[in-house]
């Protein structure tokens, strides 16, 4: 669960309107880590998230991705591209003193904004990079300090 300024960022599928439950996904035994996608209402209810305390970020769930034919063919090519974007993001963040989203996008100009954003979201979810929001409302990217497990569950309840 991405929490920035007490606002929960919930990835929602553009096609079926289900949201990704990172909490349940990460509690699954590893090796069987299938993402859990649930209805927004049940998600908000389950984690007692107030109506004004969340934002939706748009993505596709694996089922719809498959259904729509995204990511279906040429998995090797796609993985290579993904890896390339990841390496680039890490090197840009690592070499900048302060890196916001605009800086990142402008230094990765051979990739599209969508590609970068999607990969950035993936990376912040698995903890490869950290995403924070500055006082001016800019998203700042960094390489994460080690996060204690009890800090990662602010809203876990
Ligand atoms: Zn979907």
C-alpha cells in the first residue's frame, strides 16, 4: 500500500474497476504471489479507509491485461525493455541530488511517460525506489532507506 501524506494510493483497473490489494498479495506465501484484485468498496471497508483519504491510480489488472492482449506476445522482448527502463530509472535517481517525476521523465526521453510511470509504480511497490511528496506537492523519487516492517503497515490495523 502506497501512503503519501496520509493519502492511500490505490491502483485501480481501468477495464473492470477492481483495485489491487497489495496487503493480501504480500501476505501470500512467496512463490504463490498472485495479485489480489477486489472491489473498491470492499477494499475501503476492509482497511477502514475514509472516502477522502485515498486517490486512485489507473492501471490494468493481470486478467484484463491478458484479455486485452497487452503483454501477451513476446514476453522476452517486453522483459528486456522493462529491465532497460528500470536500469535507467535507477541510474537517473542515483545520479540526481533531488529527483522529481519531471526530471526523471525528461532524462528518460526515449521512453514514454506512461512506460516510465508504470515502471516507477511497480518499483515503488516492491520497494526498489521510494516515492515521497514534497511540501510543494511534487513527487520526489529516491533510493529507499531500509524500512522497518512495522512502519510499512501504518494502515494495516
Ligand atoms: Zn481488470
